[in-house]
C-alpha cells in the first residue's frame, strides 16, 4: 500500500501563524532523548468511580504495554542494520482512560513542554515527535485533532471500522484488525451454533456503536433476530446498568453478544452477579474476551464458558527478561513504579496486544529507515517513490501489510473460558478465523437460544404478527401436503398419485382400491356368481335329460335352452367386474354384459310372443303362427341381439371403455376403475335393454291370465317385474356409489336380475320334472283347461 502519507507526516512540521500554550504542560511518565522522538499514550490508571476498586488504580497491563514500546525502541537502537545513523527516543504519557487527559497528553506531545509562548508573526516550530503509538480506543475527535497537525498514529487497540475511512483519517494506521472482520466472525459463530434469538450489549462509544452496527447487519443476513440492544458506558450513572440488567433478566434469549470494552463490561457483570443471573452464554468481542482480569475474579461464575475472538498470540524474545530487570530505582522520575510489581506485569504468556505495539514500533522504524535512504537521492526519482508505495514493513520474521485503508490482515483465535482440574481459569484457544473461514475442531455443548423452537418436518413456520421473523408458530401441513425439512416456510403438495403420511413429512403412494377376489365382498359375489352359473347349467342339464317330456316341449324347449345359455353368460360376465381392471377387462365387462342380457331378454320376449300367438291361433280365421314359427323366433333373437352388438361395436370404435386411475374423488386412495369412455353409448346400451324388458313385461302382463297349466306368461311377468325394478334402482345407486362399491352395485344388479329370471321361469318346471314326474304328461299339462283350449292349440305351441 501507499506509505508515503506516513513518511510525509513524519517529515511535516506543524505550522501555525500564532502559537500559544493555553495550559500548563503535562510531564511525560517515561521519556528518553533521541534523534527522533516517538510519542506514546497509555491508560496507566483506571478512571471510573463505578468500579469497586480505587479511583486511580494502577493498570499493570497498560504498564506492560508501555514497557514493550520502550523494549522495541531499545532493540531498534541496538540494531545496526536499521536506522544506523539515527537513534529513537520516546515520550510516554498517561491518560487515565479519560478523553480530556488524552487530549492534554496529545497537545503536550505536539508542543515543547519548556516552551509556552512563541513570539513573532511567523510562528514556525519543529514538532517534538514524528509519530504516536497509543490511544487504545482512539476517539474520533482525537484523530481529527491529530490530522490537523499531520501527526501519524499507529494504534495497537483501536478497532472501530469507521477508522478505515482514508478520506477522514489519512494519517491513521493500526496493527490490529478492523472490527468489520471481527463482526463478520461473530456473525459466523452465531450461525454455526444455530442461535437465532440473541441479545446485544454494546459500549456507548465509537467502538461499540460501529462494531455492533456491522455485526447486526451481518448476523441478520444469516437469519438471526436481535431481541434487544442495550448500550452501557463507564461514564453513565449506575441506574443505566440496572436497567440493562433488568432487560437481560426479562429476556428469553440465552446468548448475549457483548461488544464492549473491559471496564464497561466489568461494571455490568458486577451488577449481574449481585442478582445471580446465570445460565447465559456470553460471546465476547476482542475488547474484553482476552482480558485476564475478568476471569481471574469472582465473575467467572457469570462468564464461565464464554466464547469470543481475539487476535493471535505471539512470543517476543527477550521481553520477559527486560520486564523482570526493571526496578523503581532505575527510573526514579517515574512515579507509577511501585516496589510491589505482581505477576500480571511480568506474565508474557499473553502478548496479543503487546505484539501489536511491538509491530507498530518496527513499522515506524522501517518507514524512517526508508525515508533516510531516500534523503540521499532525488525526490523525483521513480525508484525511491516505488519503494514507498510497494515495500512491506518487515518485523523480524513477521511481515506487516497495510491495505488501502491502513488496516492489517484479519486473523483471530476463538477463545473459550475454561477451568481446569486444579481450579485454575484458562483462556483456551479452540478455533481460528482467517478472513472468511471459521474453523474449530472441538465440539461444544451450548444452550439453545431461539425465539421459537424449530419446526419439525411435517410443519411449516407461520410468522407471529408484530414480532421478528425468528418468532413463529409451527402449523401442521394440510392433508396432501408435506414438509421434509426443518423450519420449512411452506408445505409442498404431493403428486396426485401420492398422499401425505400421518406425520406429514413424506409423500406415500395412495392406497389402491378396486374390488378383489380376496376381500369378503369379492368372495361373496364370486360365490353367488358361480352358484348362479352352476344352477343354470344344472337346469339346462335337467331340461336336456327330459327334453322329450311334455313340460319341456310345451315351454318351447329351443328358446328355453338358448335362454339358459344366455343366463349362464350373464352370471359369468360378473366375474369380469372383479379384480384389477385393465383396458381389455373394461371392454369385455361392458360389452359382454350388454350383449348377453339382450340375448336373455330377447329369448324371454320371443317366448312371450309365442304364448300370445298360440292362444290367438285358435280363434276363427287366425293364422298368426305361420308368421312366428321356430325360424322366425330364432331370427328375432338374433336380430335383437345383433342390434345390441352393433351398438357396442360402434361404442368400442368411437370411444371405448378404458382403465383409469381415479385420483380426484378421494384424497387418501386411488380408485382403479373402468372409465366408460362414452357415457352416452353406455346409457344407450342400457336403454335398449330397458326397452326390450319393458316390452317383454307388457306382453307377459297381457298373457298372464290365459288358461293353461303350462302357460309361463305369469312367471315371465313376475320375473320381468323384478328385472325392471332391479335395473331402475341400479342407475341412481350406480351413480352415487363410491369407488369399488360402484362395481359391486353393478354386479349385484346383474346377479339379482339373473337369479330372478332363473328362479321365476324355471323353478316351477324343475319342480314338476324332478318332484312331480306324474304331472309331466300331456293329460296333466292340458288338465282342466281342456274345455277352454282345443287340442289344436296345444299342438301349435308344442311344435313351436
């Protein structure tokens, strides 16, 4: 990146037309002369009356940071390859975590502490420092002040993403990654653990405001909802902390993202501990997660198990010995030194922040070194300018790269607060975040933090009115719909051949329904079908064995055998209606049914006409039997049956019946059925049977009272009455019956009408043939009607 800004800032001298010191100069805490002076500002004391410890308690960690800066300067001065002709000095001030004191320290660094007034209209003076390290939180107003002095600052702890704006802060650099990357990392961590309902606490300063804004933007893109956002500040009254604690206490989220500084959070945790609020998962920002002071006290009961990102740790060779060798007698002017230096100061196991100070000093030294080389060359030479723009600052075995915004490459460790078997609290690295990827191989047992429990497969999320999108109700999918994923936002319709199972999480094939031979109804209908066919064949056998007897011959034996044959086919055609339908079975069942029934009714009609003509033939001048002899009887049956066969043929050619799966009538099952193809052709076929049956019924009704022992007209009348009644009730029952019961109704109609014809027409004859053989004679057949019917008439019927 371009480092010319920093180099120009190091060479620039603050210029003002009139210079006057407005206040008494502040003395540095640590100082040492050199050719080039580097400034430093650290918070050696904590300035907050809300904390339980003293007002100006010594912050040994900040003291270690200042000594790390001094250590780096001495190491650079002892390095003959780096700035060989120059020595670095330092002036280090304290700001007590106060913006006002930080401003005073900055002004003291810019001005000479021994110079209060500069006379003359042309007020020009040399700046006392070339660069500044420090101002851990770097308030924006401070950076704008330093910009007017063209004073470059290299910050070791200022992470606000707002500071990446080079137009606003062109002289600002930092050796710690921007909060922009940390916010992205925190959002990925929340998403990784499946938390969708969280609370956010922020410091009420630039660090907390900008960092939280970036985090909320990133986490909401992951589908996470924020239950509350609370701001805290060490400068606010304690009542504000009480309000924040009440918010936490009343919330339902189990995860808190704390984008705060160490001091702000410490006050809050003390108040939470007083109210004994536990069981929360704390996720920390880099501002406090790696601070050893928090877990070292009683607050671990609240923060135990906390997770958060911190910059990677490092080892600085020689630093521990340097810190251990410092003694108050070595620096008598430094009032912050105390004879009682504890282990927190000399502990170098966690040098995350100190490493940034160390790298920052080397970055400044290398910039000065490059500048010193270019002084011997012409400023317009291209090679010197290219070095300023492209050369990285190398720190020992580490390289520091500043991007166009003055930021370094982001890399974090994921820390977890744990306690070992000895009861010692440790900050254990458990994962790594490198710019875009988050990796942690260790599994964690963390609480669930959701506004609403996940919707299981079979349900879908319905948003609760007036609440965030993470708050919803789980609604069971409707019948015929499923959701096979968790937290589905809608249900999917099953294909038409499928239905949803009871759990509504997958589609299963609908139950197939058709009349089978194996079910009870199918078995019953099959038994009656075979029984009817067997009875018909038995009657035919009896008639055949007694074909020469008067009772058989008197009832037109040829038509009787044809009628029995057609009745057998009527019974057997019922079997085509049972079983899984196919295109061929659908064609066969309807055509065979129509043709056989017409043949049956045609035979009965012919028998009825024969009876009527036989009685009319005995009247004077009547000679009707010659028009309806045996040949014409057969011809009439053939013609009437042919008409039905022709209509069925037209039906099969134009729109034949076919197998179909009825998936619309029922949600839970598929009906295997025969589609009629042409409903009009089907009802024409039934209508033709109905016309013949009605005609037969009318003629038999007219002949029912004719005298004769063998007159079967009255039996035909009764059989046709049942036949017509059955088929008249069949049509509405057929239309209204669901599924396989439609087929059962049709079979019942076929069987009922067939049995009616069989029993009503042939039972009386079989009774005489088998049980009353003595009545099977001409004399018995003519009987008492001899006076009413001549012998000639009897012979006409007999011959027919």
